[in-house]
């Protein structure tokens, strides 16, 4: 730990000159110390590219570390290598899951043999299935049957083409489920089912097709930290990898100082067209964060022009932040 | 082979002069060559950590001067320590030269760091090329080394220390040794990727 603090001081140029020369003499003649310094440097770079540093250290890193071409190239390479290795790890994990799935099912097959377990699992699946179906109804068109029926002025539901799951009895509820649900729920569900019109093609009932409860997978919204004041922040153009299903991204603008009460951010594309703007932003701990919907973040290069509102109410330019959406 | 290698690096010096230098490093010629390469790496990093751009050139100057001193009859006991003292002088001279030839000002470090961005299309092409080369270089690694990298970096901020301690424990090594091992692998990949990009 003490060694790490000394190495950190060395790498950030915080050692007095005499002490530094002594330290340099040591590592040039001591291979072990040299390797330690190199590996610590690598770890610092990793923390930087993975945004694991706090803002104070990040500023220090950018000021003292990114001031040679070689080190910027090192940071670039680290970023590329770590993303590539993480991508490989995801692929390996997925393959492992596919392989192990069979063996898990094989193990569970034996467990499912006992009648009590079979009954319990079937009941659970039925509950989940009905619950999922009800959720689907709720989120499907926004006209939830349950919500509708809780109102006093119940209205007819629009016709829907659906067929009940094979396990659902004609009135829309499995018998054992009716017994176990609360009366209130029963009423709502029963009413919902009664209100639901019969499917257009009744012959479907003979060979009902199972309803797949859609599982809407929402990708997490990424956060991109941006630094102003430099054209190439962190030694590279900032890249936002926006997942397909994400709603958008949070852009976190880092400030060198908080000189204004409120700020305005204007997002322009590579052609200088204003794409999105957000005003009345407030800085917090030298950061301004705001969410941008994915519809404004098509692939390409962008610039955020940040301006602060002066006392006289005029917008004064603070910094520009560049990034690219992939 | 070591001497030939050195001759390529230091064209103005004779084979005999270079052999004297290698003898200082180690009587065994093979070991001497390895020590030379290791020493060279450390000197280059010395200059890099002192914010020098031309690290290879400056390191060459150090070795040239050390070898010249040997030719002049200077008695050198420890070649590595001697190289360090020469390196300090070379560093100071390099700094004076930079001050003399540029408008370098200690207070404008921030400005020096602000190097204009490359053309974004060109940079994207370079990055794609780098990615292709990295993939080729990763493919050259053995499966266990590749797995080591994957296991090492596949973690998050909260758990990375624990994950790596477990990884090190599983391999029967200390965390420090694991870091050094990964650092070496990364250097190999970086060099391989750089060489590949230069060939393209």
C-alpha cells in the first residue's frame, strides 16, 4: 500500500526532484520495482478508461498523464483492448449458459418426477402465466381491462383476437386459480373475462395456441462523461455506444468551475444543425447531467455547446463537448 | 547476435566497443543481450515518465555516451547505475533544448495537452484497423492467456479487487504477480497490434 502511494506520487509528478531522481535510480536498476510501477500505471489507465476514478483524480490524470503522444496511445489501446476482452467475456458466458442449460434441465428432470413437486410447479407456472397475461393486457394498448373494470363506468373492451392458453377453462380462469385468488381479484378477473368478447374464430378453441407473454427487454441507458476545454478529451474522441432498445443516454458534462447558476446545453450534429436543447440546467459538484432521448442520438458526431446564464440574463459560452454515437 | 543487434542500433560504434559494453552487463553473451534489452526498456520508460516524446532517441544517446566512456578508458563497475547517471544528464539537456526551441511554459501544460483532433473519418479508419489487428494478435495468444485476460478484465468497479484476488489465488500467485503478468501480456498485445498496424 505504501509502495502504491509512492508510485502514485511518482506517476503524477508529485515527488520532489531529488526524491524523484533517487526513485528513478532505483527502478532502472531494480526489475521488480520497475514491473510494479508499470503494472500500477496500467491499473491507473484501466480505472481512467473505465471511469472508475473520481473527478479529482481524473483531472489529475488528464493533466499529468495525457501530455505525451505515447501515453495517449497507451490509453487508446487500453480502452480498445478492455472493450474487446469484455465483449469476448460476454460471448463466453453466453456459450457457457447454453451448454450448462441442458445439464441443468437434465438435473431438474429427476426432481420433477415427484407428484407433489409436479403439482406445485404446475400451479406456480399457471399463476405466472395468468399474471403475465394480465400484465400483457395492462401494458398492451394502454387499455387495461383490470383498470377499466375498476372504474364505475365500465365500458366494453374493443374486440381482440386472442385465444386462451390450453390450461385456461372456458370462463377464462382455471378452477384451482379461482379458489386461491381473493374475491376482489376474482371479481375483476371474472368481469374482465366476461367483458372480453369471444374470439372471432371459435374453432381456435379446439386447438388453442399458447399466448406468449411478451417480455419487453429494456436496455440500460448509458451514461457518457464528457470533458470540455480540450478538443480531444481523454486522448480520444468520446464514443457513446447506444444499445438498440435503450430509451436514450445521460450525458454528464464535467466543468472546471461552477461560474453560473444555470446553464443551457445545445446539441448539434456534424452539420451544425441544432438537434436538441436543454435549459435551466444546474451544476452539481462540477457536473451537469441531462438525459437525451435516443431519437435525437442517431449515429454520427455531435457537439454540445454549453453556455451559462449571466446575471444580465445573457448566455455566455462555457465549453464545447464532442462525442460520437455508434 | 547480441553484438549484431547493437551494431544496428549504434552504427557509429565498432563491434569491439559494443562487446566491451556487453561484457560489463554480463560475461555470458546471451544473458548480456537480455540485460541490455531490459535496461533499454527501463531507460525508455524513464524518459517517458519524464514526459519526453523521443524516448528511443534519448535512450540511444545514453548508450552511445556510456560506450564512448568505456572506449575512453573509464572504469565502470556497474553499467546500469552508470547508465542512470548519464540518462539524467541527457534528460536535463533535452529539457533545455525543448525550452530553447519551443515556447514551452510550465503553466501551459494544459495547452500542450490540447492536441487537435485528427480527421474523424481517418481516425475511425485507424481505429478499425487497430481493432482488426488486435483481434489478430489476441488470436495468436494461447487459450489460457486469453482466458486470463478475460477473467481479469471482466469485472466491475465494486468487485474488481475481490475478483482479481480470487483469480490470483486460483492461480497460486499473489495479486501483485497477477497484475504484472497481465501487464506483460498487455505489452505483448500492444506491440503486436502496433506492428500489425504498421504493416497495413
